[in-house]
């Protein structure tokens, strides 16, 4: 999930936000808050989601 930043004229680093140990996408409140302060945010779910990036992860 990509959350575009509010445009304030200042440059801010991008944030890569991973879901926690429960899997899935993180709640949108944190990415939304960061974007409202000018930070572009990419939230990534890497397991426990149909479109998981590492769905074929093996031990």
C-alpha cells in the first residue's frame, strides 16, 4: 500500500513500513500519519496475505 505525502515543499526521506509478526498490512493509521507530515510511505505485507511477497518462503 502506497500512501502519498502531503506536499509541503520540503524534501523528506521515504519510509518502508513492514507489518508486524501478525502478518498482513499494518493498520493505515501510522502510514497515514507519516504521509500527513510529508513522508512518502510504502507499507508492505510479507506474509498472511493473498498477495504476500514471500509466499513461497521455506525453512
